[in-house]
């Protein structure tokens, strides 16, 4: 079977579990037309009502540069209705240029984020109970390949391997992932105090009565992680994130956060500290909305793409900003920014004083 037909079948039937009569909304760029075409075909066969939007090169950049305040504050009623009423939402990431928004005016960007916050809250609430079945995925483009330091062919193979698309039945592979991760989730859901420790980090937090989520490919493709929201005021210590990150078009490297009573009190970065300074002015950005452990060992290198990097087997990540409601987290923010660190060289995870993870792998 053609790899894009296989990809589309996985997205429609495993990730989104599309049923006859459901309404599906797809967003992507014009570059992903080949995958969009196959997803559209598969979803129509499944009986869905399908709508889609394809954005063009620098569309968001043009909008931020040219929009007046009234335009920045405007929320498309059709977009809000989609978030409120549709059954499924597929985001196919297919960038023209991953740094396209790097020079956007910070004030206008913040105003736009504030305007969209009401819709984002609807989105957060509906994906929490899966009344909106949401999946993010990647279509390989030259820009993403270049950012990852690969040729386009190498990057295509990287994406498809991470999604188990070379297997005879990708859906069966993801069901295996679900089963394997469930044992981890079941264990962590009985725990209170978690500690991440490596050569440059020692940070702890309570997860008592919070819910660990088994991320098994139905919300992100690829996936392979378990995550929850820490009790907001319980985070203590310091952590160094050694993986490079691209966020809102800015590249940041070597971030260290110092945390007391849940709040990021000070920070440093080897690259991009000025941008980090701006981020921590945003409401809710100094508290954590997520703690997680990556389990996808098919992803073996960083690509500066959070959809993949946060899933790397043998890594952990923490996100500042918005919590996921399904975990029980309560932090609110217009941003959610994942930062990742490697645990394969001496990294440890402790749960209630017991060593449960070492050098990038669980001990049970």
C-alpha cells in the first residue's frame, strides 16, 4: 500500500476513530495536499462530513504585520463553532519555513493570543473528555527536513518510522504501545512524589491524585509518552534542558530553570535568553502545566520539532504554562511550552523514594 494511503488510514481509523455522520475539520498548509487528499478520501469512505482549511506561505506573518487592533481581536465565528460542535479535528503540520514567525511583533502576537484564548479554552475542555477527537501529525516538508539536519528523503523515513508506518499493520503497533505504557501509567497513578535527576538537574514535584495519561497515538501521531500535571505549588529544584527548542519561530538552547514552591524564580539560557525573558511575562508561564516521560525509541535524535522531540525514548520534559484538564492540572496560560532533557547518561527517576528509572529506561 502507498505510504500516504497507509498514513491516512491510520489517522482516520486509529487516531480519530471516525464514525459515520461525524464532522471532521482538517487544517494544514498547501504543501500537504498529497496527504490531505488521501485523508479526505478515507474520511469520506468512513461516512464523515469533512471540511478543511489550507493556509499559504507566510499567511500568519502577513496577518500579524498588517492587522489593526480590530482585526487582531476578531475571532472567526465559524472557527469558534467548529471548536464547539465538531467531532474530530486533524492538524497536519507542513511548514514552509519553521522560522517564519520569528520577527513578528511581540505586542501584536500577544494581543492575538489573548483574543483566541476563549476558543483555546473550549478546545482544551473538549479534548480533555475527547468530545473533540484531536490529532496532530506531520507531513514531511523541505523546511522541516532542513531544520532537522536531514535530506527530505531521510526526513520522510524518520517521520514514517516514528509513526510505525513501515509495519504491516501500524494500528496494531500502536495498540502494543498503548498496552506497554498502561503498566507505567498504572504504577505512576499510585505515586505522590516524583523526582527527576541527572548531571545538571534535580527537581521534584507532587502528582498526588493527579491523573497520568497514556499518550498512545490517538492525540498525537507519532506519540509515545506518559504525562500528567504536577500539583502547581509543589515543584521544587532546578532542571537543565539540553535539547534545542524552536518555539514561536525562536530557537532556544541550554535552558536552566530554578523553581521554588512551583514558581520559576530565575532562569538562564545559552541561546535565546531575551526571548525567554519575554515569555515569563505571560500570564501563567512561571508555573508548570505538564511533566512527562518520552517512550518512543523509534525517535533517536532531536529535530527541533516538539511533536517528535518530546517523545524521544530516554527523555523527560516539563511544560510551562497551560495545564491539560484531563490530568487534573489547574494552571491557565495562553501558552504551553515543552522543554526536554536527556536521561540516557545517568538520568534517574525516583517515585516516593524508590528508584524506578535509570539511563533512559524503566526498571519494571
